[in-house]
C-alpha cells in the first residue's frame, strides 16, 4: 500500500494565512495544505488533536504543523501551546516548524552567508534593527556561534530586553545593547565591527554609505531590506558576495535565494519523522548542510 499523502497544517497568527508560506510549501512538494488564520494559544488545541488522532503509527510522519504569521512572539506562544497537546509518550506527535515572518529561515540564510567569509566564533558583529523578528534571530545565531554581538536599536531599552531574552537561550552570550538613535551614536556602535547585518523595517536607511566607508574594520555587510531604499546604503538587492568599496556585500535578493532553499528543505525535513521541532537553531543547522 502506498504512503499516505503529506499534509502541512498551517497555523497562522494573522487573520489571513500567509500566501507566501503556502506557495513555498507547494514548491517543496507538500500534497495538501490546511491553512488556519487567527490562531491563538486559546484555540489551537482542537487543531493539534485533529492532527494526532487521525493517523497512526508511521503515518503520523506524513502530517506536520507549520506555525507562521507576522508576529514572532505570538508564533512562539502558539508553538509552545502546540507542544502541550502532543502526546509523544504514546507516539501521538507530529513534527513542528516555527517561521513567523520568515524570521528563522531568513536569519539562517544571513548568518550562513556571513560564515562564508568570517570565522563566526571570532566575529565582531553589529545587528541593526536588532529588536525586530529577523534581527533577534540573527543576533541569537551569532551569539551562539561565539562571537561578540552588538544589538543596535533607536530604543536602547528595547535592545536590552532582547539581549536578556537571547542570554536566556544562549547562556554566556557575549551580547550588548547599543543605541543608534542619532548620527553620533553610529561611529561608537560600528567601532571594531567586521560584520554588519541590517534587519530593520522597510524604508529606513540604517547605515549611510559615509559611515560604512568610515568603518575601517568592516569586512562583510548584509542588508535584509527588500524594499528601497537599502538599509545599508550602497548595497544592491541582488548582491551576493559583491565587492562594494572593499566590503563583501549581500542584498535581500542575494540572501533570499538561500532563504528559499532553506525554507523548502525545512519543510521536507518535517516529513522525515513525527517528532522534529524546527526553531532557529535547527533551521540554521539544516542550512549548513545545504550545498
């Protein structure tokens, strides 16, 4: 008898489930996608039970849950609640993946790109827009790799709070919050940095070209903003290891191709077992295995 069809249950915390995530799932070869919007910890239990009580034995690995939406904190809360309603001691479990706002797959792609040019265990990084969903994940991966990380934000208090969260996930993380609220803050934040990753909101230039050129230690600049103007001035969207003024540069499209490969590979990994949990570290480890 042939294997049962693959089913990806998309739990989105936004009112309308992400079309992007559905398209990627189709391109990854998923046969059926069940999409639900407005998912919260309070209403997720019956959806989880619908996954685990309908198939048995090895067939459960043919069902998986993808948690998405634009709010990473909301996604994390839903994922935590989903785990509570699995019953792994009786084999009643399915594999899970979290990628709210594309934060895990994008961060994994960005850090993988940086690792092609730098020893991340000795990197001195500045993550601009570090309190956003992608910036938080980039900083967490870089901190786990062992480098020194500065988390830049216009509101230093918010950056301090994110640093505390990252230290909880990565004990001993070498990470500090820095203010980038004014032009006078930037040279201090950039001092001694050999890696800058811009992960801020669209429409904001986080690192002007003049300041970038003035940072003599800088080697790699990665801009994850896909909407002009660039977050790092002078970096072009398609850049993929391009030399810009002596800096190795990546733009959003240059990183995006790798992000899509990681996303598809992660979806496929979900159907290899019924007990995988893919958060940012697991997604990054998968990224390192890709050619």
